[in-house]
């Protein structure tokens, strides 16, 4: 038997064929129809059929279809309650594949699916309890406890980006102030750099952004180039990120933390200072700190995790 996992993004939708233990056999993709539930369901269904045909897998051998969705989901009814990036709300996917497949359909938040994928076959393999943190436009998260996703009473657990680090700090899109993601996301890093640039005209970042917008990679590249402002900004960013991670470590005491998203692409130049800061602040008995690793599966984590729901 096989499973299908779908990673439904705001730009592209990807369907993957997986074994029951999470090995990705192959995948296909197509642009995501925004604001049209019927077209979205049709696209997902066609992708699932296509990937089965591509790998000579009869549809009768598919035992489950899992979907990772960007938004608020109600798992019990297989419903996307609110999906801003998709322009859709109150969409039920339980029967979206019934014309082609007879298997059940399950859904979860896309960050949870990525966490499950990394837990099963990526950087979290071998852990019993794992936290995944994604550093992109915002800060996302997934919690695996006792080998299972923990999503809480209303399927909303894991919104770690909206715990407050700085009371009455920078306003967040969620309506609160001082949230983790306003300081520790890629967007937060950019904001810290812009604020510093307003006070210092000597940074190389001024030259680099003369004809283009500042992004997080520029800050990292300026660090590598020895730019003093960028290095100070990055150090401050690591302080904020480590503070949030230490809070999570002290609450959950996980076997490992896996970090994904765009900022994680800076690799050990990010993870080394993070490990030092978190280890110095966390509660622990053993001499070694909680392992902090970069995600290993890239964009495939969400597909695999969705298949394994």
C-alpha cells in the first residue's frame, strides 16, 4: 500500500507518492488556484492521479491522502476554516478526491506536516519529542510529543511565533505586540537591520540596497563580509531567537529542535551561536544542551509529513 501527501502552498501545490514509512517515491506540481475551491480541489485531484500514473501505482493501492494546508484547520471535519494565503475559508476536503480515490482524506496545518516529516525521516529522526521552528516571513512551529503531533484542543497548538518576547514591543499582524516572529523571523531580521541602518551610514548594506530591497540573505552576506553593523544586528537577532528557543526548551524539554525556513540556510553560522546561547540559558542536568539542527528534507518535509498524518 502507498500514501499520497499534498503540500498546498500559496504559489504552488505539490503532490507526492510515499511509502507507508515516509519514503518519497516521486512528486508532481502545479500552480495553486487562489480563491477558487472547486479549481483547487480539481488541481489536487489531477496531481494525485498524475503522480500515481507516473509511477505505475494503481489508485486502489492508495490507503490515505494527506494534505498540509497554510491556515487554520479543523481536522475532525477535514475543513480549512481560514486560509488567508489561499483566499479561501470554510472549505471541506473530505470528498475532494471521491471521484478518483476511495481512501480517507486527512488534513493538518502545513507547519505541523513539515514537523512530522522531519521527525520521521529528517533531522528529527531518532527523537521521541521534537520541536520544529521555521524562520521565514513569520515564525512557524510544530510539536511532536511521544512520537505524535500535538495540536491541542482546537488544532491550533504550535503557533509559537505568537508568544510574546517583548511586552508592548513591535506590533504583530496577529494583533499582539512583541511576538516572537516580529523579532526572530526573516522579516524581523530585516527590520532590525533597517533600524540600525537609519543610525549608521557606513554599512555596506546602504550600497547593496541602493537599487534593490533589503532581504535577510543580504544581512548574512554582510556579516560574512565583515560589516560591523550587520554583525551587531545578527548578534541581536540571535539573542531574540535564542530567548524564544530557550523558553520552548524549558517548557517542553525536547530531545531535539529542528530549524527550517529561509534564515536556516545560513547553516552553522546561525546554529553555533544559537546553541551557545540556548545552552547557557536552558534548565538542564546533563552537561550537553538540547541538540539544535537544521532541517534536512527541504520542501519535501511537508509532503512526507502530510502522507504520514
